[in-house]
C-alpha cells in the first residue's frame, strides 16, 4: 500500500466504526428503522462511490468496497434482531432504493448542458450510466444478497456464526461475480480474468467485513438488544 493511502484508510476505519456505533446506539431510542434507513443509505452511497478507484499492488479497489463494510455490518445486526424475514425485507427495500436513485441520476444526466452548467460534463460522465451495467448490478445485488442471507440462516447466523459468515460470503460473492460480469460484459470483455480478479478482491473485502461485524455484534450485545435467534 502506498504511503498516500494510509491516511484515507485510517479515516475510513474510524468513519465506519462511528457510523456502526451511532446507528446501533440510536436504535435503542429510535427503533429498528434507524438501522434499516442507515443500511439503505450506505448501500446507495457504495453504489455511487464505486466510481472512485485505487490500486493496491496489481488489484483495483473502489471506494464502494470500503463503504459497503458499514452496510454489511448493519445487515448482520438486522438479521440477528429480526431473523431471516427481516433480512429479506431489508434486501428488497435496499434494491428498491437503489433503483429509484439510479433512475433519477440517469434522468438528470439527460438534461442538456447549459452555458452556466460548469459541472454538467462531470455529472454526466459519472451518472449517464450504461443501463445494461446498472441492471446487471441490481440483479446481482439482489440474488447474491438473498443467497447470503439464506445460507447464513440455514447454517445458523447465531449458533454457528463463523461457519455461517464464511459459507454465506463464499456463496454470495461467487454468485455476484458470475452474475454481474456475465450480464454486464458478456461479448464485451474477457470474462475469466474479470471473474478471477473480482473474486480475489471480494475475498479481501470480506476479511475486513469480518472485523467490523464482530464489533457490531459485540456492541449490540453490550447494549442489551435481543436477538431473534435467542
């Protein structure tokens, strides 16, 4: 990792911990909805910050990979508190929010650039999205998230947490990589290299997810919030 990346990574870790702490803490007074709202905001943010990229050695990461840590940690808390049904509802709600945001950003990018619109070109570069890529992203998000929640539920998100985490993430990241790249880039880019590169990156991100999930679970238990799993 280059020296210039240490400060952003440190800030990212602090911000992630702060967001997770604030969301879980506020849920004691504002209820479960604050967790759900924060999760939706974080996933939408991850899909926007995906346009900011950086490299570590030969691997290309996005800021969206980093943002998703917070979202994944909160989804685990929601799954523990509300059970599999709550996780499924949360995934569907998040998908709907992402579709709405993507549609409005794309629609706004169709507005002609006026003489005073000094940010118009930059905006259009970011948000005049390839609809095939956007649709592929939404489909892969929904299918992989549902698979992740189902595997974690079947293995035992509470009773066998480590096994559930490892197996659900292996299954969901594999499905995500296969579905997204096949739908988005079949006939355009070489798929095998995309599959390999993105799978490695997602496993690295998963390792960092684990640390934040452990923190979120510890905080949730410390503040005495009951789990739907007993």
